[in-house]
C-alpha cells in the first residue's frame, strides 16, 4: 500500500499545517469582528407584525443600533421580555446566520423564543417631562416648560405617517387600541411609545410608560424588502 506524501515530506506537512492555521485564524478573526459589530454597532431584527404600517410591513428586516440616542419620533426596538440564553459561539452563529439569510433561518433557537427576541418595533412619541393626551388617534403633547399642547407631528423633525384607515362604520374608539386617552405626565426616564398603525397595534396605551432601560436600541434603516429600503 502506497504511503501518503505527507508521511515523508516535511515541506508538505508544514504547508498543510500553515493552511489549517490560516483558516482557523481567519475564522477567529471573522468571529471576533462580527461579535463586536453585533454587540456594539448594530444588530438585525425581523418585524413580525403590521403594527408599524405604513412604513414597515410584516417581515420587514431592519438594522438597530444599541448606541443610538432616544429622540422624539425615533423608531426603537424594545428589549425582549423572554430571552433564550445561548453560549457565546451559539449566539454569534445564530445572529450571523440570521443576518446573511435575511432572518429566514434562526439557528439554535426555538420558534417561540425566536419570535419573542427583539421584534417589537415602536415609535418614541412622548419624552420625560411631557404631559400628553390622545384624541382621534393623534397624540397631543405639552413638553416640560411649555404652556400649550401641540400635535406629535409639530414637535418632531422625523417624518412619519400613521394608519387609522379602515375603521368600521360606527366604530367605538374605546374598543381595541383606544383612539382617546386622558392626560398623563411622564416622569424622569419614562417614554411613551406608539405604533404607527394606531388602530391595531399594542403600545403604551396598553403597556403604560416605558423606562429607558427597556429600550434595546434605535432602528436605523430597513434593508429588506428592497422596495422598502431606506432610513427609518
């Protein structure tokens, strides 16, 4: 039986070892860079509801930055209430596979927890110190130190639309996601988050105010579907 050339060729064995070490080092470099990117710069999220219509549809893929500032009008993602604990390698592999497959594959995660992890996209409308109320699904806001109310659209530089169309004739706006709300004043570190699809979404009208430490990051832009590509 013939022996492999690697059994008696030191040069070939060294070449093979160097090739293996190169690919191992390349993998570790990619692993480290992606871990840093996903942890400190941005992470991908798939939106699993129509709560942010008309801008983001069900299945929309967005990039979120954990270091973005929380401003009026900013779309943000909430921290998951149920988080599946994974090891460092499994967590990286899951995020990397999800990203390169446009969130179609969720490696190492159960179906329920995959849905629960970070797909809650809402818009920051009320800031700490605001006094606000809602009428006909429009939020009216009196910022701290101001003497009169303005609509949410008058107080933000962010351009967005809300969806209140399609209500049945005779609809009582106290049913479901209420279109009216009594005055409430936000305390320090408290935010009021709303859906853009005001008639069906669940938000601070039901949850109440959201503390800043429950906000995972600011949504930067949508990268899929390509027809909806652009900043949020």
